[in-house]
């Protein structure tokens, strides 16, 4: 018996294309990881230096980063 090849579609849980904000944030996080920034404090500092701004244009904090990532992942 043959089984169907597994296929994982990128963003398969999305209901709409990413917004410009989501794309900018994702790109910034990827750049931080590429610079070996993997801790939350370092990531928040990187986002505050490079952007995009946090929710409502506020600076990033560990708390609002966690909240925003949870909201975007819901």
C-alpha cells in the first residue's frame, strides 16, 4: 500500500495574506536570528533599534512582544 506524500503548505493556518506590518516584523525577527540574537531581551532591543515599532507605535518590551506574537499567532 502506498501512502500519499506528506505536504506542509507554508502558512497553512492563515486566513489572509500577511499584512505589511506582519511582513516587516517577520523580516526583522529573521535578521535578528541571523545575527545570533536568540534571547527575548536581545530581540526586543534589536526591534527597538531596527523597527518596526511595537503595537500602537510604542517601543517594544518583553511583555508587549509576547502579547503581540500571541495575537498574531492566534
